[in-house]
C-alpha cells in the first residue's frame, strides 16, 4: 500500500499510515525483519495506536523476499488488536505460498484475521483480480466502497473463471493434475538456494539470497554485477547452454542499503510450472557459468583500473 498504490488510502479516504517497524520508514530490503509483535507494541506504549483503525499484515512480505512474520507474533498481534478494538487485516496476495511456511492449513492460517485479501494472479496464475474475505456485513460494505472508488466492472466473469481454474490447478487438485504443489515449489527453491549460498560455490561470490533460506516459494537475489552486465552475461549463458536464468532484473538504486554492500542489481525468483520442470543440476550449471563469467569480468575490470 505504501509503495505501489499512489497513497490511495490518503488521497481517497483521508487516512494516514503508521509504517512499521521504524518510525516513518518501512523496514525493507536486505536483512530487514518482517513485521513483529514488538514493532507494534513499541508504538502501543507511546499511545501511537490511539485512533488506529486497522493493522495490516502482509503474508508473506513481498519486499523482503517472502519472509514471514512468525506465527507466535501473529497470535499476539491478534490479541493486541482485539483488546484495542483494532481490525486485523491480512494482505494475503500470496496466502497459498504462506501456508508452506507455517504448520498451518489455509483455514487455520486466516483464522486470526478479521479480513483477508487474496490475489488471483500470483500463485494461482489467473488473468487478474483478487478476492476480499471477511464477515458478510463487512464484504457488503466493501462492495459499496468498490463502486465509490470506480473499481466496479460490468462483469468479473473472466477473472472469476481464471481464478477458480488456478485454484483447482495449483491448489486443490495440483497433485491429481501432475502440477507442482506450492510446497514442492518451495522445496525446489530451498534446495537450489542451499547450493547458491554454499561457500564452496562460486555463485555465493556473486549472488546473495534474501532470505538465505527461502521461507515460501519466493526469494530475492542480490547480484554484484550491474544491470547491463547481468543482462549481457545472461545472454551469453543462454547462447552457450540454451538456458535463460532470469528475465526481469532491476538496478539497485544508490539509496538502497544493498548498494553500500556492493550489490548493483536484483530480481525476484519463484518457481512456476515452467522453470519448476528444469532439473536442479541444470539450474546450478547455468548459474555457475553466469557467476564464473561475472568473476572474470570483475577481475578484468580491477586489472584495467589498476593499470590506469
Ligand atoms: C503483497 C501484495 N499486495 C497487494 C498487491 C496488489 O495487487 P492487485 O491490486 O493487483 O490485486 C500486490 C501486487 O503485486 C502484492 O504483491
């Protein structure tokens, strides 16, 4: 909400946000913690929670590479909200992914919350759209607000159909349809991540994973080479091995703390049906080739700059 929605809550509803965990700044990027009970409690002590209507918890935290708030903290947050008459909302865009990080079923996982938002087009692979879940009177009122905000469409049928189809294919009947389950996707990511982070691997000289052990089917990769170098080397590897190891990669801005640590580009990795069918050893070989070329490049750059 704070990053991608053009301050809609402020501009349209006149609400303001208390961003946690730090005063005025959102904890983001490399090494940042997920929202914890103590972050909210610290604000409660200063009476900061006076007038707060809703605590929103994102599960998993997308900007943190899919880290999860520990279950115990969720339970404590629920109690704190209940005691203070604050609504507890879950941004569960990737709630199916989140289940794999807790020993909880989907109904158990959503139980502490008063309302939950679920995306149709992330793990479910639908066309677009989302669902808001909560008590009937809440959803009836939300429907009115949807209209007020101009979010109504004449028909939602295509989105409902593709969301429902994704739910059957990737959640409910994934096994019967020979699709990877959310848990299998996470497990593949964890296996590959382990090799990437191992000190013996050249990959760990070039790439750092956040979090080092993925908690769900998502991880952020921080890379030392620049965006241009990453794209160039990726194309070389693709030509050599016929494997494309990433497509959407972003430059790290100078004000990002990861820049200080020497990282220049990053991207988000999750396993889907297509890359999930690529054997682990092919992934590792392609990334090893990528990182070897990146190390040679950086040594060359150092030699050239020393010779100047
Ligand atoms: C965590 C999270 N919440 C909410 C959204 C918003 O999704 P939409 O408005 O398309 O339903 C996104 C989109 O990427 C997201 O990652």
